[in-house]
C-alpha cells in the first residue's frame, strides 16, 4: 500500500453534499445518480466559500471527482466559487463510494430490521451487504489512484464520498489499520466537509453541516 506524504502539492478532499437518498435515509453506496437536495447545494456553497477564502480566485488547483452525479454537482458549485472550469475536472471510478451490494438503494430501517445495525456506533463505519465491497478493496483501489496520480503537480481538489474518502484520507495520513474493517480509516466528517492533507498531515478546512454517517 502506498506510503503517505510522497506528493509535493496539497490535497483538498471534500465529501459531497446531502442527496435525495440521504434525506430519505436510503443506503446509497455506489449508486451513480442520486442528486443533491437544496441542503446539499447549500453545503456545496459553504465548501466553495471556505476554499475561496483560503485559496482566492482562480487558484492553481487541479480538479478531480468521483464520476457520480452527486460528486460532480458538488464540484460544479465549488468550481464556480473558485472561478475554475468544471469541464477541466478529471474523474476516476476508483473514487466512488463503498459498494453496498444487494442492500444498495434500500431504506436503512428495512435493512436494520432484517439484519441489525449497519452503522458501527463507535466509528460510524458502514457495513455493506455480504455481496458488497470490503474495506480492503476500497483501500486497494484508492491506493491505486494515488499511485497513478502521484506526479500530479501542485495542489488538487478531489470530491468524493463518506466512506471512500475516509479510507483515502487514512491511506494518505498513514492511519493505523482499523481491526474492524482491516483497512486504514480516518475519522468521520459530516457531509459538506473539506480537509487539506499536506505531506501526510491532515487539517480540517471546513466542517460541514450534513449527515455524519455515510
């Protein structure tokens, strides 16, 4: 697995805003098209304002996103705040959310009624269906993306998801492997949050107002 702190620029990693699935309390996972709610757009506005206050207008900032609609919608709002071209963004399927398997799209309450809790109370980590994706697989795919983009020059912004961003941040900061999921996982942050990672050290740029679990 990739060692932390190798890239020269700063990495800004953001969690997308609230979606219609989040508002309805449905398990979202890797679903491709779950649009933002008004609250989600407001959270994207807050992230954009926070980044603009830090970086100014038209910063030298490469744009990356999960290819899901909610990530790209969030990025569109942030890019407008920064006066950057959304069309210049690159996407990579390795940045998508944890695969929920046969539980994807179902209501949390229905799945919980069948199998018990699916969000760990101590960590906020989400349990996928037995046919879903495990955290070691997430760590492998985000580590692959990091290795392939290690030579990206300067600063970059990446818009992604609750669980996958926690694993990416864990890998980048050299977090210890969580025995619950057998992968490095950073602390959870609400939707609409942005962190900065520079040489393996993470700083919260903006703490969002959305859901804390995935």
